[in-house]
C-alpha cells in the first residue's frame, strides 16, 4: 500500500525545528520521503512541506504531537483534503476554461471542477459537454452590488476550495474579495507588475516590449496586487500587433493558470504576506 | 570576393515599394541575399533592411537612384559604417563591461570599444589590461552640471557611434541626453516597464515575482522609458533574496546588453517612435 | 474588404528574383504586405513566402506570369486552400488530441478536424462530444498489413491535407508512409535526434538528462528521421522519475504539435530535403 | 559572525534518516538553515545536503557522530574545502576560458583558477593578462601517450579539485581519464545525447534541428557519456548555417560551463551512477 502523509507547517523560526519535526514523525513510524523547507531569515519565519510514507494511525494525534513541541502559534496542517473543488468564473474567452475542463475530464489534476459561472453565456454549451453545471449570471441591468451578491450566492452554494477567475473580466469589490479571502485565484494577462489594469496587451504594444507574460495570483483588495503563484513569459518582436500579442498570450495564460491550479491542488503553495512560498 | 551591400530604408508605405527597391538594385547589378521588411499598417510606415551581393560601384549613385523613386522624405542609408565605435560608461559593477571587453579583445562583435569612463576607479585596472583608455570622472564634490560637462567633454573627445551605459548608476539630465540623442544605450536591471527606477531587485523581491529580467534600451528624457531593443527573463523562486536576485540578474544583464550591441553594430535596429524594429 | 493573396515559391537561386516577383505583383496591382525569403547558398535554392493586399483577379494568370519569368522548374503556389482538413490518429493518450479538438471547436486554427481514428476506443467518447466521427480500428488479431490497409482506407475516405499522428503509438510501414507522402505529421516525445524509438523518457531518465523535449516532424521511411517542424524543451532535475518526466512532457508535446499544425495551416512551412524552412 | 557548516551525505535509504541527522546536528547546537534531500526509491539510496548555522567546534566529532548512527558505508562530508582550485584546459576557442577568467578575477565564483594549459598558444596572452600561468603543451610531433603524459604531469604539478575542459578539443584516453577520475569536467557543444562526437553543429545542421544546446558533464571513459551536470538550449531556425549555429552555441556553452563550475564549487552536485543529483 502506498499511503502518504502530507504535513505543512508555518511557524516562528527556532533552533532544532527540523529535529523536532523529524522526531515526532519517527515516533509515529512515518518515514520522510521528501522535505522542503524555507527560512525567511529577515522575518524569522520557517515553512516546511513534508511527505511521509507509512500508515498514519491518527491525524489528530500527529497534529497535537507536532503543535505541542513547535513554537506557539504554529500553523500545522496534516493531510489537507486531496481532491480540491474548483468553481470557475469566466467571461467570454475560452482558452483557460477549456484547458481546465480537459484536465478535469481526464482527471490529470488533483482537483475537480464543480461548477462554471459566466457573465456571458457563450461558454455554456462547451461547459455542458463535460456534464458540468454552467450558471449564466449577467452583470447587465444590475448594480455591481446585486451582480456580486448573485455571484457570491452561487459560488457559496458549492463547497469549494478555490474560485478560479479564468479570464473573468469584471473587477470584484473588496467586499466580494473579503468574502472569499485566500480562495480567489486570478490569471492576469501580463507579467505583473508591468501593465496593471485594463488592456495590458495594448499597453505592452504601446511600450514596445520584446517579451509578454502572464501571472497567476491570489486576489486581494488591490487590483492585480495579490501574492504571485506562477509567472511565465514569451519573446515577441515588432511584428506583433495587439491581436497577435493577445493570441500568443492565450498560450501562456492557460499554461500559467493550470500550473498554479496544479501547485495549489498538491498543497505546494504557502502564503507569506504578499508573497508565496512554492515548493515545487 | 564576398562584397556585400547593406541598405536600410524607412519611409511612408505605398504600393510597389518592394518592386521599386528591387528594380533599382537589379539595375545596379546587385543581387538581394536577404530582405526583411515591416509595414506598420496603423501608422502607414514601411521599414526594410536589404543585404545584396555584388560589387557596389558608387554608393552615392545608388542612394540617389533609391531616393528618386521612393516617397518623399524617405530615409535611405547605404552601407553605414561597419565597425561601430563604442564609449562605455560604468560605475562599480564589472559584469557588463567585462563581457563587452572580452568581445572587443577577441573581435567577436562588429564594434570596437574606444574608451571606458567610470565615476569610480575600481574598473580601471581591468580596462587597462585590454590596452584601452579609462577615464576616471568622479561625480563627487561637483554639481551635476559640472559632472555631466566633464563627462560630455570626454565622450565627445572620441568619435563614437554609441555610448553604452554598462551599469552606469547616475541619472543623466535631459540636457546630457539630448546632446547624444539616439546614441545612448542603457541596460536596466528589470523587465521594463516593471520596476522603473532605483533598486529594481528590492522592488521585485517585495512584490514576490517569480521571474526577473533585464532590458536594453535607448535612453530618452524619461527615465527608463526609451525604446526597448532587447529583453530577457529568468525564472526564480521564493528562495531568492535580493542578493541572489542581483547575482542571477547579472547573467541576464550582460547577455541582454551584449545582444543589443550586436544588433546595433550589425545595423539591425531601426527606431520607430518609442518602439524599435529589430531585424534579427 | 481585406483580401489577401498568398504566394509560395521555391526555385533555383538567380540574380534579380525579388525584382522579378515584385514586378509581376506590381503589374497585377498587388501590394506586398510581408515577404519572407531564404536563400540556401550551399544548394543554390531560393524560397519565398509573400502576402499581398489587393484583389486577385485571376489566380491562373498570376501563376503563369510568375512561372514564365522565374527559372525553369520553379514551384509556385498561389492561394493554397486556407482551411486545411486534418485527420487525427491516436492511441490512448488524450493530451494532444484534446488540445487540437479545443482549437477546432473554437475555430482558433486555420484548420478543421474531419475525423479521428484510434487503435483503442478510449478517446471515442471525448471525440464525439465535439460532433466528430471517431473510427475505432484495432490493430489486434490482424496482420500489420491488414491493419494498415483498414487505416489507409479510412483515412482516404476523407479528403485531408494532413494526417496528424497525435501520440499514435504504432510504427507505420514504408508502404503506408509512401501512400501519404508529405502529409503525415508526428509528435515525438523527445528532443530528436536524442532518444529515437521507443520509451524516450525511460532512455532520458537512464541518461540523466537535465532537459526534456518534444519534436513535431514530417514522417518519412526512417523512424523519427523526417524533417523537423517545431521543437521545444523544458528543464528538469534529478527528482523527475520516468512518470514525472512523461507528465511534464505532455505539456511540451501538445504545445509543439499544435504549433506545428498552426504553421502548416498558415502555409508557413516549406520542405527542403530533410529540413524545413519555417517562415514564422 | 556568520559561520556556516555544510554537510553532504550519501547512504542507503532507511526509516528515520532525517531524524537521525537533525538530532545529531541539534546535539551539536547547529541550526539547520537549508536541507535538501533526495531519495532514489528504485535504488534505495538517500542523498542530502545540509547547511547549518552555529559554530562548529570539531569537524571530526561531528563526522563521527553522524557516521556512528547512519547506515553502514555512508559517505559523509563535513565542510569540504570551500575555495575549489581549477586547472583549465583549452585548445583555440576563447569564450569559455574568458568567462571563467573574468569570474576568477572578480572573485564571483567560489573557485580560483590556478593554471591554464593549451595545446595551442593563442590564448596565452589573454591568460597572462590575469596573472595566471599558461602552459603551452602542443600535441604535435608526439604520440598520444607522450602528449597525455606531459599533460598529466603539468596538471598534477598543481593541486586541483577540478580539471575543466573549456573547449579542449583532444579526445583523452581512458588512462588519462582514470588518473583524474571524478575531477574532469567537459563542455560538449550539443544537447547530449544528441550529436555525440565531432562536429555537432554540422550534424545538427544536417538534421535540421530547431534547437541547439550545450552540456556540461563529468568525463568518463565513454566519449560524451559521463554524468550530466547542466544543460541548456536555444531556439534557432532555418537561417542558421553551421557558422551561425556555432556562434550562437558559444553563448550557451560558456553559460552552461560556468553554471556547472558554480554548482560544483558550492558542493551542490553529487554523483549517483551515471547521473547527478544537483541541489540548486
């Protein structure tokens, strides 16, 4: 049997933390398969992701054994749920959604899509091919507050781990964001912090850049300012007009967003202020 | 004999431009080896770089033949000087300078360094190993105006095609910039337009980016806003502190700046407003 | 109206070819929008791809006008069919097929899939979601000859421009290959010519490589030896076992194959012996 | 004071290894700053690289404490020498040597060059600029055995950690290789295992590849078959003839070789059969 136990810890740094953790694990007859740690020396913080082999008799016992010996206020997670549930929000563009739905359908990510919500209905047919519910919630003829209330209600009707903004082109209010704190993931179609805001490819063309990029990040109150999870770039040249940039960009966007979902689903991402620790 | 003729043209777009140019060349018994063109349809501008084989009897005759048949106000260059002369400005960091001097010494670029100027003297010994003059012009105990006057005088004492700011860390005034318009090339240690200004690696670390970059660009009045020639990026992760970012950055910076110098030396870069056309 | 005319020429190199071509086009009142050429000086061959704006009155007239003035035996194509028809062959892996079907469904490539053929039936359900015929042709309990005859008959029952081997894991005989000469496109899961043949990821792991890759190429008689169209690579490290390599590989494979299909569909690829000229 | 202790261990895998190691370190009042491990589950082998903060009282005591509790035949290294000594072998090409000498001169690698040996003398002047001895050992008018004897004597006259073949174009005999087992590092100008042997760029051009690469590897008896340390690649197109490939290749070659030297100098590379574990 190939049982694995996953442990995530975030705490004050201190002497002997690895010894403490590895001793607790040895006492529980768990063998460390991989251990990735990071010490932020400036802020005196310790992060670790451990994968163990061996049967875990009792999750609570392990949790308590670790918490008892680690510094006060340590955050310890033992075996977080493995099959993350995703709600995907879209507008009109299909490329990120399609990439996610294909992975969902063929079960190549440790996550499943439970619903898709669109403020247009043009991706409904495609979504339903995969047997998934599509909620069409138009923003038209509604106040922003009404629109977001409807959105929030529908999102909340599903228990979900992450809400994926897969080219969802409406700016969400701080109210909405705070309701789903730490669960909102966005794909921004530029190499942040370059070209924040609307029309990044137009901005990029005007600036004459020789590289375009995409950024998957947690959403916080400040537009396009949340902790970055994955970024990637692609070289372009003067022959790229805005449309060609946008088309080339779709390839980066979908790859970056899917990579972020994979990392989140495998519990490889830890939040650290406005940054992320990503244990690949 | 392997004579080649290089022709660069920038003009209003019009029907039949390639026919006009290729006819003139055929009449002069010049055979097109490579022709790269770009039409900016928005601004109705045509750019072309042509390399021909065959002996060029008279540069002036060819220039006139082209100008006579092209739209009014066309910019035509026939066989620009091939061995560009570079003055290199440095502060304390050696990596870009060293890369350039090695290429100079082994003659692997179509350009030669004629002098190095530093506002510190710590790169003097290294420069002089290569038999090149090093001018130490400190900015200390001088007004900015005095400093720049001295700098400008020294630069001007050499006839040069480009002035390479190879990690020159003083901001130059609009006055200085206008004096050497179109000839100043800077390497900025970020993927512009992200992290304009001072301490880009500090800014990048605070923002938690997953990619760093460098940008070689023409210098204009607006700090870090001139036309971009070359950019490149490199993936990093959370383990990079500012120092490690800076060290990783040096590798990109020197590669990007040397690439820009190569492209400029081979007359592959054409200015087009705040953008560049780069015929690789 | 935004009419464009596409012209592809492959011929002996000679003085004045660009003049000849651009004159013919000017006479036909066609304005060159982009022209990309390549001269193979070793083999004295000239290749060009021209896009013109302006209404084309008569395709045959243009073809004759060009052929009349170009060297003997020139290959000239005027406006090849724009919407290429693809037959896709698969075995069990879905990633390349899914990527192609999504592009087909959303019409983001200048090509359409007309049928999918599998030697297993596990991709039938997915294919049929997109309203496309899936032909299940098992190789079991048949001679290779019988299997290939069935395959060839089915392929031939569709008029198609390219037959895409999208992770089709049966080796095709020279007979089959010669029947569809120049139309068979394969994705090989390595950076050719490294790791020719079976189990390239196993071979790559044994060799301890630090980079994996994928190659899209025309199929010729020699296994994995046909002209290469697109290649790409990705850095890996010692922690990649064969399974992780294969998973990482799927991302490169699908991107490389789709890029090759895009280039072929836009008539940007010209065959030149065992190499390709790709005018991006 | 910023004392760090570096520990490298390679042993049979077993339950509780991390606990054992971290306990020993805690007992010695050493605090783990970074720990990178790798378990080869197929071969049941454990590799770890640990950096600790805290003053190390006695290297031998720590070594014994670890060895006593680890599985039999464990290889343990405590604080290997930090400033590696390099002898560099060259033929005619300068690019790798120059890159290394610049890093040597500005002390940006944890290694110093102690001598350069060339079978031609054209890099002597450049080497001597940096105050380093250059030994010109021609291979002409000598048997291979005589040449290698002279080479070996000169190499051996320096105590060195690594012998860097920086574009040294003579094939070394198994005898020579066995004399310096585990210390010979080569840069091969292709993405191994593609294009083993002579003229890889010629081979690459004939094959029509769209990517070129370089490989830094340990030298073993089989030509170009030793454990790979670093590889990198660069996209090219049909316009690259052999010379242009070779020039583009020099940029990859020097970057890859210098990266390998950096990793070796920082004791980040562990040999594991014909593979390497590289803890970046």
